[in-house]
C-alpha cells in the first residue's frame, strides 16, 4: 500500500477540494403558429423574446448550456437549458 500512496501523492489532482455541483435550470418558451404566407413568422417573433430571456439569465450569472425545440400540433416548444 505504501507504493500506491507515493504514486497518488505525485498525482496533480491528489487532495484537491471538489467543486460544488452546478445548478441547472430549464426555461420553456411556447409559440403558436398562425395562418400566414410567411413560413418564418415564429422565428421572427421569437428572436426578441429569446434574447430577453438570455439577457435576464446572464445578469443573474446563468450561462446557456444547451437548447432544444419540438413541435406539437400548432405549437413550437423551445427549451433553453442554463447552468450556473
């Protein structure tokens, strides 16, 4: 066992204090489709709202970790995953 103790003590990570776990948060945004000839109307209308969400979370120290989107019927669900 003495040999292993010596090897572990030479390891640069030996005895380091572990960092606390990160916090995670999910923000869901829902946008409904409407009858129009503009097929990008959801993208155009959601840009401002999404940027406002990103700015408000950034002020509180959150960082955007990932995004996802899905649709169901006439609605589009946008998921923003934040970590701190």
